[in-house]
C-alpha cells in the first residue's frame, strides 16, 4: 500500500539495520534499537492485529480484496483494495502518538471518532487518513489512497475509521 506522505513523520527517525547512507551526523542512543519487525512493546496497542480490524463479513460486504500484511513505514499494517478504485489500510504504530504527527506536506485537523481522540490527515500527495489514539504514544491509522479525489478519500477513511474504532481497546488518556 502506498503510505508515502501519510506516515507519522517524526522529528528524528531511527532505523535499525539500514543499508542506505543517510546524510547528517550520527548520534549515540541508549537502549536497544527497535524496528517495525520487532515485537511491539507491552501496552494496549500490542494486542491489536491490523488484519482483524475489518471482519470477513465487512470485507465481503464492502467488495474488498486483501492486499496483505506489511511492516514498512514503522507500523504493523494490513491493506485491502477495491479493484480499480482505492486502497484502504490499517496500521498500528506502537510507539508514535498523535502529538508526533508531522504537518509537513499535510493538513491535519482534529477528528475524534467514537470514544477515541483522532486526527484527519489530508496529504498533498493524495490520500486521506484518520489517526486514532490508543495511548499518548500509540495510534491506529486508517488510510485511503487512489480514490477519486480528496473529498472521497476522506469520506472513505472516515467510514472505515468508524467501523474499526469499535474494535479498538479503550483509549488511555
């Protein structure tokens, strides 16, 4: 799934085992490095399997096809597509909160869904996402790309966020 532009960009990104050169000065860190393939830290988001956030019945009723699992962009994610129309993905970020969302190249607005605080994120590169807070340091995103324009992408992201929010653990404030 194309997540470029809709991932929570942090001021500092740490990537363990990177094979590409990165400009800048290295800095020492303490603790163990982590990556998207490492098991999530203990917490309510650790138990969330993104591929179960839409049920088989919902997938069938919505006419979606599975695109599979992914661990790129720092999340455990799963995506589905509606042939020739759009792709929707759900991602679990175990160590990124709403406060860490970057507004570079994006418009971010407050957008609570159900009992969860949230943000709607419209990317200048196309696509729209709804990010729901699980804890101050964990979120679930629901992103729609390749729909027919920003308005439809955001409407679809909100529709899927409403379905998915009901399956999330209660937000811990």
